[in-house]
């Protein structure tokens, strides 16, 4: 049961972070304005995932903590799943 509780706590933490960032950035991941980059939401989210993975690999905690990067990645994967499902509609 301890693992289940920890899973729920982390999912809730990521959920709150993702919702807060989505509000802060005006749903820009799912509705990109395309000033400098063109493409559908899923492709542009994949670019963000690449950037975050690169930051994780580089491992510079002075820029961003690894834990924050991982939480952002989880959030981007949720957004990617939403974008992929929206494309199928």
C-alpha cells in the first residue's frame, strides 16, 4: 500500500504543477501560436521533451533541478497524449 500512496501523491503533485503551468502559459502547448515554430501541437511538444531530456542529460542543477525536469517531462507526456488524442478526433 505504501507504493500506491506514493504514486498517488506524486501524480497529484504533477497534476497541480501541470494545471498551474497550463494556466500561466495560456494553454500554449496544446494551442501554440506559431511565431517562430510551425507544426502541430504534438510535434512541438516533442521538441520541448527533447529539450528537457537534453537538460536532464547535461545535469546542470544550477539551471534546473533534475526532479523539476522529471516533473516537467511527465507533464509534457500528459500533454502529448492529449494532443495525440485530439489529432485522432
